[in-house]
């Protein structure tokens, strides 16, 4: 501190304008700048440039790889979707086929049943008709016999033919 | 100033910190051209700090950077982008020179903020050489690249013909004032900030104003940190602007 004050007295004003120190400062400044320039241009800047380029390359590669994987995933999904759609269509087709088969069987069974029913119905109708005819004939016979008996009981000559005709006319009417 | 400082028993020597003195030998020795001085010491410190950041910091060459390496890459990217944006793609050839200037000024400014240290960039001799180097390099480069058409820089072809000689004179003056403003801006900023710091520190000797003075020192120190970075940035971007003028002299 004491030396500084004596020095301040020795160098009043701005030390910046003390021209006797200029050659010294300029010399060391030039040395410094040259050294810094050498350090930077020979070692530091190429190294940092290569690191930055490498990083950029890595990022680009990673992005490309990610893009590729994404593409693959999309392809896999498309394939999966296609398989699913195919399976669904196949299932639908099989279902429809089975349904058609069953329907055909059902139709055939119904037709057969209808035919049977129709056959039975006609048979029954024939029998009924036969029975009805039989009944009608029996009624006529009974009516003729009854009429004959009634007429005989009245004491009138029995004209079988006339009675039959009359009964037939009555029954029919 | 000396009488003022003596009053009240206060010792103000705000400019003492800028005195250049030999590092070895007696304080009063003559400073010769090759004498190792405090300026030499702090310039060497700047070299070491730059080497530590830019070489030791990046020795891992890691794709995922460490903290120091990312700071080095930040500085690289900052200046690289500045050169590219301001001077254009063909200015990138001169990127190492501009990076040298930027790092030297930045580290000298910041090293100068260490208490008891010496700020090499507060000396006009240093900044004048930096500015003259830029000025001469840019001027020579302008003539080598463009030949006589570099003089078109001073001939404002978009102005009316009558005004052009006057404008040429103004342009010529402003061109030659560039190194002056370039160097005085940096040295002045650094010197003023450090002198103000010293003045506040001197007031801290008086108990009555010591709290205010110490608060002032803290505030000015914070400001000086900003100024250190900004002045390095300003010097660098002006260098880029001058380089752009040399490469593309048309307005």
C-alpha cells in the first residue's frame, strides 16, 4: 500500500496515457493474440466443430432410425388390420354358408312336412267323403225301409220303386 | 483531484489500479518492451482461462456435453452464428480471428473483475491495437476482394447526385472514426466502471456512508458484469459489421 501511494505520486493522471508502457503492452498483446489464435484455430475450434457435426449426425441418424421404425410399425399395423379384416370376412362367409345350408335343410324339411300334411289331408278328406257317402246311403236305406214300413203299416200296397224315388227326392232336397 | 482526496483523511486512488508495473523487481523500475508486467500476467491468465474452457473443457468430445463443454459450445455457437448472420456465409472464413478477439476481450473483462486484479482491456494501448488490427484487416480485405469498387462504400448510389459528394465526405470521416470509437468505447467502459468501483470502495472507509458505499459497490459490480459481457459482444458484432462492409461494399 505504501509503495502504491508513492507510485501514484510518481505517475499522476491517467496511467492509460503513460506512453512509456505502450511498447510493453502492445508487445504482450500481440503475443497473447497470436497464442490464443493458435490455440483456437489449431485445437479448440476444429474439435468443437467436429463435436457439433458429430452430434448433428447422430441426431439425424436417430431421427431417420425412428422414422424407419415408425414406418415399420405402421406397416405391421396395416398387416394386422388386413388380417383382421380377412378373418372377419371369412367368418362372415362361413356364417352365411352355414346359415344358407341350414335354411336349405329347413326348407326341405318344411316342404316334406307340407307334402306329408297335404297327403294326409287328402287321404282324410277321401275317407270323410267315403264315410259321408256311406252315411248318406245308409240314411237312404233306412229312410226307404222306414217309409216302406210306414206305408205298409198304413195298409197301402207297397210300391218299392215309388217309395225309393220319393225318398231319394226328399233326401236330396 | 489530489487535494480533494486528501480532505477528511480519505485516500482516493481510483486510477492506481491501472498502473502498469513490473511483476518482478522493484516497483519503480523502468517498463521496457519485454518486461514482464502485471499486464503480461493478466494476459497470460486470459490465455490460460481460454485454453481451460476451450481445450480442457472439450477434451471429452462428448456427444452429450458436460457442463464446461456446453459452455464452450455455447461460446462457439454464439460467435459462429453472429458471424454468419451479420457478415454472411463468406465471412465464416474469418471466424477464428473474430473468435480470438471475442474470447480475449470477454476473458480480460471478466478476469479484470476479480478483486485486486488488473484489467488489460481498460488500457487504450490494448484496445487501440485491437481496433486498428480490425480496421486495417477490413480495409485491406475490402480492397483485395473488391478492388477499386470497394470505394463504392463511400459513394451512396441511392442518394441524389448532388448530395453524393457531401455524403461521401461524411462516410469517409465516419469510416476513419470507426477504429477510434471502436477502441475508446471498450477502454472507456472498462476504465470508468473500475474507477467508480474504486471510488465507492474509498467511501466505504467512512463509517457513516459505509453501508451505502458497500451497497453501491455491489450494485456497480453487478452492472460491470453486464458491461463486461456486453462490451465484448459489441466489439465483436461491430467487427462483423465492418467485415460485412469489406465483403459486400454496396449499400
